[in-house]
C-alpha cells in the first residue's frame, strides 16, 4: 500500500453574500503574495542580497483591514509558501531568463486560496468551510469519493466565472491485479498514439471543433479596443474557450491512460524532448548574406501539432498511474532509431524520410507501416532495458 495525494474538484454556486466574501479572500491572498513579490524585486546580488520579506503578523499589524478578513490565517501563510516555491523555481531556471515571480492580478482568469486546516465533518450534502464563509452545498452527483477523515486540505478556486471546491485526500492506492498485456507506444504527429498491436488512436473530432472555437473567439478579441469593456468581456470568453479545450483534452488523456494501465502490465514508450522538437528552424543565409528558405512554415505547422496534442501531459499521466497501480513503465532513449530499424531482421534504413509512412526493408523485403514498426521496436527495446535493470 502506498499513500498518495488525490484531488477531487467539485463545482458549486455561492450566494451573493458568499461570492463577495470569496472575492475578498482572493484579494487578500493576492495582497500577501504581491507584497512578497515587491520585496523580491528589491533583490540585488551586491547591494541587497537578502531582501526582508514581510510575514503575516507584520502585514496584519500594518493593515488593520487584513486582520478582519474572512480568509483563514493559514491561507495567507500558504500564499507565502507559494511565493517561495515560485522563487526557488526562478533561481533554479534563471539561466533561461524566464519563470520570474510576477504580481498576481485581479484580472487573472484563475483566482484561489488554500486552507490546510480542514473541518472534518459533513452536514448532509453541505461542506462547512469557516464560520465567516459559511458552507458549500454539494450536488448529489458530486458526492465525495473518499472518506472525509482522509481530507488533508481544501482550496476554493474561481476559474473564469465558475467556482470550484478542490478537496485533497490522503489515499492508500492499492495495486491492480496483474495483467497479461505488454505494449509499445509510438507518439506521432499524424496519429496521437500507435500501439504495437497495430491500433492507432487519435483525439475525437470534438477537440478540433473546440480549437476552432478558440480561434474564432481569439479573432474577435483582436478586433476589440484594448481597455474597453467589450475587450474585457471578450477576454473572459476567450479564457473560457481555452479552459473548455484544456479540460476536454485532459479528460481524454485520463481515460486513455486509464485504459492502457488496465489492459497492460508492461508499457514501453520513447523518451521525447518536446522543447527541442518544437524549436524554430535555424536561419540560413546565402553567399550574399541574405536569408534563404529554411522550411520554417512547415516546421511551424508541425510544432503546433505537437504542442496541441499535449504529449508531455499524456506521458506524465501514464508514468504516475503506472507507479500507483504497480505497472512497469519503461522509456527508451530518445536517440534509439525505432522508426528506421526493421522489426523482422534488424536492418537499419538510413534514408527514411518523414514523409514516408510505409517502407520496404532492403534486406528481408518486409513491408512496414512506419508507426507500427516503431511501436514494436520500442516495446522490444523497453523489455530489454527492463530486464537489465532488474
């Protein structure tokens, strides 16, 4: 048995009074977080290497209104912890010039605060938050999946215009019964997944329609005047369209990864460097120093397809579910030529181009589907690696 953190997200509709209190909580959490960012911006390696960050008690003494806030005190402490995580990530990745902690804004599409001291009781289908915030009514179809005694923390989140109660449970994950299947998975641009069994899996057409909705709403936003009320309203519509697309993709990936884990004891997959695969094509100059065609337009289309399919998210879901349920998940080195090797005789076809979806082995004359052959090679190589590591 292994103890894991499992979250359940429940939508709810607050009353007008409760909604105003929650908005104040969001604002107070932003205030505490932004004071940390403000202190961080005074950092200088020579003149101010250790900025003085305000604590919750000091901010409450300096701002009397914060003392009367309906937000739980430990939620303000959690805001400081969130900042420290962002600061650590910045110093860890500072060589990229990104990930710098930024000020939280009331215009952000996602607002939240987290409480790590839950009330361990339920009153019917109502969940009591705090005395000042009252209780949240939970629909019958959104009943709790785990005992309330296992609850470790709860978060109130507003994403676009929908409020969610996110409950975090401590759960003992039981390993699943042993399965007989062993598969290799090849990720691709034409098809999302190709299995070593010959099955090819792609997103449903609904995902493409949701992407078209996002593009349509984004075009409408580009025609609005920045700063106007219409621009602000359209921004909310665009954020909602993006959230709908993201939730649909995540839901499909969860269902797909659950199915693969249920059916197979061993899963082999290639290691992918998505960041390297989606880099821009290098500039090419002619003899006179003028730019030449470098295939950037075709590369851009492929990059968009890779990022749209969410390869990294799917691999992460498969990896942690395999660890949870006692499945073997092995990734093959990214330089392994899975597409170029003949699965029947092992001959390497060095001249294979990206446009060739089928090819014939020069040695044994076997006809191969490019992706199925790659999935078979990935499965065999992953099994070999797994046996060596035992």
